[in-house]
C-alpha cells in the first residue's frame, strides 16, 4: 500500500521524469514533492498548476453535467460519477510535457498528481496510463 | 515637443526567498518558532486550536472550527465510525490510532496521509489565527493518532499565511467566515461549479461555513474558499446583524462663539458683492 512519497517516487521511475508532486487544487498546497520543480520552486509551481487544474475541473465546457447533478443534490448520480469528470490535463512545451492527473477519492478532496516529463526521453502515452494507475492505487491501495 | 510622462506600473510582488526560509520572519507565533528550534515535543494550545509537536515538527492539529480527521474519513463512508472508535480506544503510546487503522487494513496509507494533511493544515490555519490570548505549551504529551506525516513548522506557517492571502484576494471581507449564511434572493442564479453548488445547497440561514464543512466532510478552509467566491458573486450573504453596531455618535456640539469677527465678515460680504 503506497503512501504519497512512494507514489511520487514511482512516478519518477517513468522514463524522462524530471519532477513529480501531489497538489491540492483548492488551496494550491503541494502535499508532496519529488525531483526538480518547473521554475525551480515546488511551492510556486504547485500554486500555478492548481489554478489550471481548478479551471479544468470547474468549467462546464470541460466538466459537462457535473454542475447539474450537484445542483439537484443527486447523491446516487454523484457517487457513480467520478469527481471531477476531467481525468487529466496535458501541456506540451518545446522541451517538456506536464501531465496533471486528477486523483479520484471516496472522501471529499481536490488533489491531482503533477508529472513533469522531458520531451526527449519521455513517453507521453505510457506516462498517461501509468499515472492513472498510480492515482488509483494512491487511495485504493 | 511635449513628453507625456506616465507613472510606471507598480512592481509585481516577489516572494523574498531569504525571509521566506526563516520561520521567525513570519511572526505568526514566536513561541512556535522557539519550540521548533529546540525540537520540542508536546501540545501548543492557542485560542482557536491546538498544535501537536514531536521533535519540533507538527504531527497533528485540531480546531473547533475545522472538521477532525474522523469527520473527513467517515462522512462519505471511506471509514466506518465504529472502526475509528475502536482504533481511538485501543491506541497507546507505542501504537498510534493511525498505525492501528493501517495494520487492520481499514484505510490505505495514501488515504490516511491525504486526509491527515488536509485536517492538519486546516486546523493549523485556525490555530494560528491572530489571537488576543497567549498560547500555552505542555511538554511531553504526544497525540494518540501517532505520527502519520509530520510537517515542519516553517511549512505550516508559510501555508497559513498563503491561505490568508488567498482568501483575502477572493473576497476581502471575513465577515461571512463564521456567521450563519443566507442565499440572497436572485431571480435566476447563474450556474456555479459542482463543489460550490454542494456548499450552496447547504446554505439555509442557520448553518455557518464550519457547519457546512462538517456536513460535507470537507476542510473548513476549502469551504471558506467557496463561500467567499459565492459571496463575491453575490449569491450568499452572512445572515446576522451586520457588524457590531457602533454606538450612535452624538453630533459634535457647535462651537460657542462669543466674539464673532464682525469686521472680517463685513469685508468678506463686500468683496463677494463686488465680484
């Protein structure tokens, strides 16, 4: 059963991984960090990535239907639907990728995994699949 | 040639690394910094909450304003209340409740760490709020939860300051933070994001933000972020007699003039008429 650090270290074993963190997108707090930070400061990059994640999780263009279900107090619908409906965000730079993966939890939370990947060595498709598995294992064991 | 001079834009704020790394610079609690420096173990009781220290690190925090770890874990059925109660009862100095829950496979390490950090930073935010009374420290007593994920004092202080600033940026008036909340009567309310909608449905004129947080099994700070957003959007308002009423101010009595300067008044009148 992995904890936060084990999960981040596992992410760092992916080819091309430069840095990884677990961030709360409501507060912008980095709950755990491993490796290098984009921009050199884990706390600052966590706060900035959190802004982006929050937008993706809240805007109806990206998360359709979620608002309506919550508004109606549809408990059954809410339980069946992962929160938020967005799975991950991918940002491509000229030399690196950022992969933001939302962590679905059975308790109330707003966290995502942030993986920073060198473009030359990284495999985006593999990283996306593996990060999704890690996000699941982080809370399910 | 006319040169148009404009005022230069204000410099963007840049966090000063050297001061940010010195916990003493934050000035949140000088006592807490001293305890961190001497790697103290014990309990710091402040006006709005309690911090538990072990070897100068924060291992747990509690506040009457923040839902406890048990609430975060049990509200949505991640852990059943009975398992929590059993672990709390059986916990001793060698086996903390956290360890017992993990060993019995009631929760996963990741779940426990996430909820624990959520509860810790949330309660610490209120515990470190400005207070009028000084804090008290008792050496040597740990917390029955046991160590889950200790956090340096400096990190807790930095995060608390950052959270204050975050709330202030969203909506600068803290009046709605503790008061019962009321939905403002708007014809057609604009759609709000799901997590804000969950808060909004519990706004009923009686519950305050900490009450809503407890009901949702969500940290109070996270609820405050949504409450301030909803307040800024004009959808929610504090349901309370606004602000402590200032005593009706008595109008300043008119100055008693015994010797009006008649000559000056006449000259003034003459000058005005001559215009």
